[in-house]
C-alpha cells in the first residue's frame, strides 16, 4: 500500500532559498516535511542584515518576510539516543557570497552556538561548495580557491571532516543549456551509440505514475542486492517519491519528482526517479533488471531524463555521485564509468563537516557509530533482499 503524501506547510521558504546560489532540493520545505515523518524536527535558519551586522533568526514554520537573506539553512534535529541530539544541514547552509570571510565566520559561529544551546552532540553540514571541477591530475582540472578557503575556515573554527559522509561528496554535472544535438555531441561516442541502440532494440520510454511506484521499489531492491549497496525499506521510498510527484500531492511544479520508465514488450526493465528544484535536476534513484541488459535501457533512460529536465527549465542535470578516488579501487568506479559517458563534468565539493559541541561524547559516538551502521546495513540488506526476490 502506498503511504499518504505529505502536504507541505509553506512554499515561502522555497522561494527564499531560490535567491541564494545553488539552492538544493534537500534544503526545501518539502524535504523537511518528508524527513519529519522519520523523526527529524525542521528548523529554518535565516541570516538577515541589521544595524549590528548579520543576525541569525530561527523559524519553525518558515513564516518568513525577508526576501534576500545573506544566508539560510534548513537544519534538521533529532534524538540519536535518549538525551543525545544531533543536528544536520543537508546540502546546507546556503550563502549569498561564499567568498565573504566575515559572513562565513558569522554563520559558523552562530551554528556552533546554536548546537551548544540545544545541548546537541554535534552539528553536521555538507554544503554544495566546490573545491574544483574535473579529475585531479588531469589537464582540465580546475581548483576553486573559495572552497579551499572556507574549508580552512572550518578547521580554524573547530569543525572536523566527518567520518560519516551522508551524501555523496562528489558528483557529475551535465550542462543542459545547449540544444539537444550539442548535448549529445559532448557525450562519448559509445554512449551515443548505446542510446540509439536501445531505441532500435525496442526499448520504449514513458513517464511513470503513482501506480508504478511499488514495482519501481521492487526493482530498486533487486538492483541494490546485485550491486551490493544498502537502501531503506519500501515505505520510505514510496512516501518520498509520491510526496514529490505532482499527481501525488496535487501541488505545483517545484519541487517535483518524475519517474522515467523503460519497457520492453510491455514489461518494465529499468527506471529512474528524477527530482527537480529551481533550475537544477537530480538523478537520485536508478534501478534495472538483469534481463535484456544488452538492450542498454539505462542509457536511453538517462537521455530521456535529461530531455525531461530541460523541458522543465533546468540548466543542470546532477547525476548524483562520483568517486572520492578516481581509480578502480573506489566502490563507485563502475557507476562513474557509466556516468562519465554522458558528457558531464566532475564536481568536487568540501564534503561533510562536524562541529563537536560535546567533544568527549562526540568522540565516543564516532567510535561506536561504524558498528551501529554495520548492524543497520545488515538488517537493511536482509529486508531489501526479501523485496528483491519478489521480482524473480
């Protein structure tokens, strides 16, 4: 049974963060409402100009009047263990000017003070702040000083590079601003060939609907079992996908999710769920069956997902995930080989950083956390293995 959708409380927050560079899907009020179903309390932080400099204000309901903040951040809060709270800014905070050292210091100082005031164990951030683009060591690699300077500021302010990188640190970005023929021309020849081959082999693409979601999840579970990565249970993904789909919420165009489905002779063989917010789109979840893999359905899905995103006004297609180390020792290397064929550019970000508001407890928590996560992954893999068997 598909869970009920989550009606967002406000869209004012979403409009506010669109005024800041690289506003992210995971910073939207819709994401906050979704995560609230799983124990997270949303706090909407806004840094506003005043006579005394920048002032941070906290809004619980995103009932904000300011239109052009200096910075903002959706901060999620929950109890990790009885009496121990953790705080997390997923893909945040968002700053109007990352090169403004004084603003960066103010934001970090306020976040640290807020964590202490809450009695939190730690506060984690992983903004989409780039260190560079391209692959380190290659001729086209570009290093970005702003990211490096902010990373140095984090260290000086007592932040620690996190052992728990919740989101992918790096990704592949495809520029959608050119016309379709130019986008295709940037791809590797083998990728273009596979896109066209898939169509010739009889793969049909259609936009998915609410009723497709259970089948997509079962296929996703099968994919995770074969590829060896851990996913959450069915209720989590069905709630997420449906909550962002237009026909699931009856809401407007932004943000939204759109399943893209590949079929062969009327049977679903591959899929992807694409999210869109502002001028950016994200390929968050992909799934396929081993049958008919020679027909290259995932290649055609990616191309049709880009075309869909471009029709929605997106200028960037984020393929969501690239290796930390660009060699075959990295677990994402095989996935990256697939993604790099689509003509995108690698984006390297600063990753996740923690401020240990309670240093001794933070150290103990991080000693035990890997073991806890290992146990959770074992149960998760067992659960998704059972779901995957339903497609066999």
